[in-house]
C-alpha cells in the first residue's frame, strides 16, 4: 500500500478548489504551480468536468444546483495503479456546523452521521460509483487516497468509508481542518475500516472543534497531526491556501508524515472527573472544550445513563440533544451525593470556560443546568460563527 | 433630537387610516399595503445595517486580471485581424469571456478587470482566479496564458508579464515559473516568451 506525502495531500486539497466546468471555449486543464507539480504523479481527466454534487439548503436541492466537488486522478510513476479523490468544501455546508438542532441520519455503511454532509455525499455518489465501478474491477491492487479540506474533508471521510466498504482495496484518508462527521459508532467503524487516517489541524482552527460531542472524530483514538501551535480561535488559521495564516498548504509542506507533530487528545477514551474546587484551571480553549466533553461522557457513564443518551441521540428527538442531557443530569444529581459532586465539578468548569466564573452554583435543577449548557454551547458556537462569518 | 412620541404617532396613523377607511375598499387596501411595505423596508434596513456591522454583506475588490498588451507574430510576421480571447473565472462565478482583434501590426489590448465580491469575507472561501488568454489561427488553438491565481490583489510579477504578452505562434507551449519578492511562485502555461 502506498501513502502520499503531506505536501501532495495538501496540494490536492487545495487544487480541488480550482476545479471548475470547462470554459465556454472548451478549456478544462488545471493551471498553476500546484497543478503542474501534481501532474508528475497523477493524471486528471477533466474533459467531462469534475464530479458534481449538490450542497446547500432546500432551494439548491429543489433546483438541483450542481457544482464541481471532486477531482479524481489516476496515479503514475511512484503512485502507479493508485487513485486520488480530492473533495473541496463549500460555504453552503457551513450552517450544519453550529446548528444546535443538528440532524442525524444513517450513512451508506449503516452508522449515524451528520445529515447535511451525508445528503451532499449522496449527490456525489452516483458519479463516483460510475467512475470506480469499471476501473476497480480490473484494478491490480492500488490504493485510493481520499483528500479534502474543511467541509471537503467531511465529504472525503464519507467517501473513504463508502469506498472501503464497497471495494476491497486499500483506502487512505487525508483531511485538513475538517469538522466531525458522525457519532461514536461511525468514528470507531470507519477507524477500523479505512486503512490510514491522517487528520491535520491547526491549533487555532475552530472547525475541527465542531459539531460538538456526541460527534466524534476519526481516528477514534483522538490522534491528529497538529501542524502548528496556535491558541484560541482564529478564522485565518482555517484557510487552506497561501492567503491563510499559516495556511495548511504551508504548514503541511513536508515529504514525510513522521516529520510532522502528532498529538493525541485521548480524553474521550479516558475517564475525566472534575472537582468543583479546581474549576479555575479551566479556560476558553480547544483543549478545555475537549476535556469538558470528556468529563460529561465520564459522568454519564459513571451514572449509567450513557447508553440511553446515545440511543436517544441516534433516534433524534424533538428536544435538542443538550436539553436531553440537562434533563438527564437532574436525575444523575439526585442519584447520590458522589454524583452530585461530580456534576457540580463539571458545571463549575463549564462556567469558567464560558466566562461565567463568578456565578455561584445554585440548586442543581433543570433550569440551572440548562442555563449552564446554553452559556457554554453559546460561547463556543458564537466564536465558531464569528470565525465563519467574520472578515479575515 | 427630533422625534414623534409613539402614542402621538399611533394617533396620526389611526387618524390617517380612519380617514382612508371612510373612503373606498381599494384605498383601505392600498393604505395597508403601504403600511406593510414601510414596515418591511424599515426592518430590512435595520437588519442590513446590523449585517454590515458584522461584515456579512461587505464587498471586497477582487482583481481578476491586469491590463494586457502584446503582439502576435507567426514566424516573425505580425498577424492582423485575429481574434484574441480572455476568459476569467473567479471561484464558482460565471466565466467572464471577452474578445479583441489584433491591429495591422499584430498588436492587441485588454483592459484591467476588477469585480466586487462578498466571497473573500468568508472563512470557508478558497476561491481562486482562472486566467486563460488564447486564440485560434488556421484551425489551431494557441494558449498565450493559462494561470490560476489565489491573490485578489494585483501581483506585480503577473502585471509585468501580462503587459508584454508577445508571442510567435511557431513557439512551443511551455510551463513557466515566476517568483516575485514574496514567497509566491506563479506557474503559467504559455507559448509567449519574455
């Protein structure tokens, strides 16, 4: 099995954005330095245009507004017999990231994933199927490399999962600044299914932090390639291209994955129990967003409500997911003094995270717990939204 | 500050509507429509102002292409009356296709092209600009310039190269890399020579 270098992966993710329909004079070639560099390793035949997809809301689906989404290349030289599928992001998918009333749906491979991402993937799938059905039957054991930046990374994740499930050949996934795609079931299954996952992030990129738990990243062990050490949240750190700061195309400019910094936030697999007295250690950061999620999961597991909550999340309820969590925590508090203290520890850290450190814990009833959740989710979603909509 | 007391304003509206109500049904309807239109406009204007404040509707100047000047020759002889095409595509926007004709000395010219766009304001925007300049001569297609630019501001290197886009149709199409003072490397496919 072959693996493409970080540099090639980043170039592919970036070039996917310059794929368009042929000009009115019939020109369909890709131009520029990256396209030229990549042409040494892959052939892209765009005479028929790129793989199309439909993204966006009801209106785009009604009018079937298709745009170029994916670029498929055939490997040569070092990558002979390989294929690359480079998917690009689209601004119209952004709404799904910060929507508290997130929609869930069953994926192609039977796991629970983000409804918006899956809907867009389904519009690309027929074209992908048509392309690969003939070629992979006679394939002599190459690898398919799925690549994408931002929401394109989410679509590349669904593509890799579906390809590996449909065809028995090695599939690798490479993402840059991609959001979470599905719940734990999808994350663990796709981690086992897809051969290698290279998930690249920047420290201050807000997009990999959403949607919030119960959405879970793949690989399931929380491993990521942290390409810089930014703090806080900054919109320019999400950018792929040279106009970003630092821009994934620059931070991933390496010939070797070993040379890049690996980081593992293994919170979600370890138990995290927080003490109320220690709440001031929390701060508004990606690190604490992950740790608070892990503390919530631990509390629900300790109190025996985890499975029930996850089952509810999968079915989808009229209430928002976190409303359900708040209602459940009321029961957790009443179960024992120990659980009440653990809940207080969690809520205390959440308040400090949300900049509400001065608020004293009141009676742990539904109204108060719901308020703490609203504040915490509000502050995180707000900064992602500001980053999304804000100027550079 | 000049303002009308809300209660006073209500009275005016009621008086005004009563006045109209005493007239025909059509008048009553038109008053209601006017009222709703005014309300809707006020609402839209205030939200527009709020949106402007957050930069959602802010438009950015996008420089698609600098001025182009050049001369077309074939084996050293100037070619007159040949159509030259410039195709510019920004992100998913519609392609902008223009054409010009070489003069008796083979010279041609395109103006600088700029547009306004909201796209650069979005964190998710990765739009780039496709620049293609080509011509057809004796049933053959010749590519004078094929480039992809990520910057939305004028780039001095590109401006310089496009100000002298001279070519001889007998030259082979080649890939060129130009670097400016910054770190950006511009890759272009062309039959021109500089």
